[in-house]
C-alpha cells in the first residue's frame, strides 16, 4: 500500500468518526469555518511565541490543537455546504502563515543560543525552503489542471512532526527528517507533474 493510499484511509476514518461528530458540535455553537480557520492561526502564533520562549511541551500541544482546527474548518464547511472560494483561499493563506510562524519561533529560539544551535539554523532554512517548494509545486500543478497531492512530506505530516519534535524535545532530529523527506517530496512532485504535462 502506497503512502498516499494510507493517507486517504486515515482521512476517511477521521472524517467519519472524528470530524463529523465534532463538526455537529461546532455548528451548534454557531462557529463558522472561517472562525475556526482564524482560531487555528491564532493558536499557531501563540505556539510560535512559546517555542521562542522555550516552552516546548505546551507549544507542541497547541500545535496539535491548531492542526486539528485546520481539519475541522474544512469538515464543517463540507458538512453544512458552506464551502466557498473565499474560505478555501483564507484557509490556504493561513496555513502558510501558521507554518512560517512556527518555523520562525524555532529560529528565534535557536538564535538566542547561536553557539549551541548554529547547525540547526542551517537545517531550519533547508526545512523552510523544502516546505515552501512542496506547497509551490502543488499550487503550480493545480494551475496547470494537474492535481498534485502526492508525496510523503505534505503539510499535515510537517505539522505533526514539528509537534512531536517539541513534545519530546527532539527538534534537531525532526528537522533532519523534514528536510530530507521534503526534498524527496519535491522530486516526486516534480517528476509527477512533468510526466502529466
């Protein structure tokens, strides 16, 4: 079974047994998908500040909650037929901002202790560049009418790995994994798009 098939299976399970019931509760509370999107962004920014301050455990938990919010805005929009181009655009932009904010928080933490973490700063740049190119290739593929969601290191995996790195205080190892798998995903998507063209 391919990584993409595993991802689809997990998404179907979470959609049916986790997202759908919680979407009902959020709808009953009067929360809109866009409100959930903004709340997720705020949590990411707070987590970024906490990373900078060295509160890894709390920030890791906040990132998990923020990532869950990112799942729920789409689930809420689909379930109650409130999906819109504006909502999709807002979600896409806030995803990029929240991921950049988290990596910026890690950067500030490392800069405060440059002598200890100079190597990690270089690694962080590779991670940021990789995540940017992975997202760019998907967007560029879609502009050519090519659906390009393939690859092992997409945004959900990146967010999950960052939170794991923080929760277990193993950011350096996680950044190595992210940088390496992002490079692999870039190659996968580039080859996929060129074949489809």
